[in-house]
C-alpha cells in the first residue's frame, strides 16, 4: 500500500510540475494578447441589487488607473485541460471534475467577454441571475451523470454515516455543491492573489483525501490544478499583473465542488473552504442586513473589502487569509482521517447497491489498467 501511494503521489507531482511549467510558458503568450487587444478589467459600479459601490470604487481606484487585464483564467483552462486529457483522463475519476472545471470556465468566460468588450456600465458583465441559472444547469447535468451513470445515491453525513438520498436528492446536492462553491470562489476573487491561494489550499487538501481513498487519478487532477495555481500566484501576488476573472474563478469553484462530491466529502467542504464560506456569507449577510434593518452591517462586503476599509493593506489580508486557509485545510484532512463520517479512515463512501470496499477495488483496478 505504501509503495503504491508513493508511486501514485510521484505521478501526481509530475503532473503538478508539468502544469506549473506549462502555465508559466503560456503566461507571456496570454499577456501579449491581453495587452494587444486590451483585455482591460472594468470596475463594477453597482451591486447585484443595483446599488452604488462607493467604498469599493474608492479602495480600488488606483488599480483601474492602469491597464489591468482580466481573463487570465484561460491559462488555467488550457493547462488543466491539456494535462488531464493527455495524461490523466478516466471515466470514473476525472471526467466529471474536468467537465466541471471547463464548464465553469465557459460561464465565466462569457461574463468576462461582456465585461471587457461591453459598455462597462452597471454590473459590467452578465447579470447575476443569468450566471446563477447557467451554473445551476451545469451542476444539474453533472449531478445526473454522478447519480445515474456512476451510481452514487448515498452521501456521508458526519457522525451518522452513509445516508441514502436517491437519484433526485443526489442530483440536487451535487448541483448545490457546484453552484455554492462557484459563487463563493468568484466572490473571493477581489484582491491580488486571494482566490488563487485559498483555492490552492483547498485543492491540495482534497488531493490528499483522494490519495488515501485510492482515487489516484483524482489526486493527480487536484495536483494539476495546484500546479497551475502556483504559476498563477507567482504572477498575481500584489501588485498583480492580471486577474483570473470569472473564467478562472468559476472554473476553480465548479471543479472544487465536483471534487468534494467525488471524494464523498461534501460536509467537509465548509471546513476545507472555510474562507470561501466566510466571504460568500459576509456578502449574503450584508444584503440581508440592509434589506431587514435598512443599514449596512459591514463597511463593504465581502469581508476582505471591509478589512480594507478598516485600514488593513491588501498584502496583509491576502497572506493572513492564506494562513487561515492552510490551517483549516489541515484540519479538514485530519477530520477525514478520523473518519467523522462514521465508516472509517479516508473512506470514499458507498455507491448505490454496492459495498464501499467493492467500490474502492473497482476504482483501483481501473486506475491500474489506465496507468500500465
């Protein structure tokens, strides 16, 4: 078992390095076209409820005084797509994560194109309900494949164990994971390097969980995303050279939601992605507070803008959020190792009508054939 884990970890690390170097190679190409064709990010002037954004506009005015290209997530889409298709494609383990990653990127790309080449008024991109509908459809379609084609109709509930939810229930849970995570990552992408660092921690944690479940190719997929994110952060630490845009944030979020479902660790997602929850939760709480109490709870939302308004500089917020994300990623892996789902250490869960051990054996056999 130890030798197998060592070999498969080495394979995943090779893919991570390949993704890092490929993304680093592609970055100057993207930069050339971004500056030549003016992929400038337009600052949003309105909230999703149609209100002005005076605080955020003031805080980030300096960024938009210079040419600031967006859509750099295209680099990640090409990198992860190529590495996975060429080296790591597997029906049971990597089809869905790759479809989620690429499908989320398409939704984000449409939004970015409207932002870059549109008028720049109002929301400066797709309207929120339209994006929500598109990502929901993607989540439902993938949830159908997960439940019907792969046969997953049970979900692990902490301290309880496997719970049968049926095909419809699993489709809805899967879609919720994709929609919630996509929007949370998108909301978090507001400071240089913030979303990239948080996502790197989350994908790294899920890569470890998948590894000890015997899902080697899923581990390699997670590490491939980590490799791209390392390259992205290299170029995107403050002051950023570019932004990943919705192309990158929706790809990362949708892919992460799928990975959480593939490892049957849906209920660990709020732990491993704690700051995504905080970021999205602060925005929702702000909207609720203004609607109910007719005043703002935070100076500006999400929470990273509130901290900016309180006087924290951008680098301090980003780096401290990275530290928190790393700590909670470790906690998430620890909880998975303790078997809080009630069925053992790093268990991948139960597919409908089968025993967990049979599922693991099947996946391991498939992987062995794929890599021989």
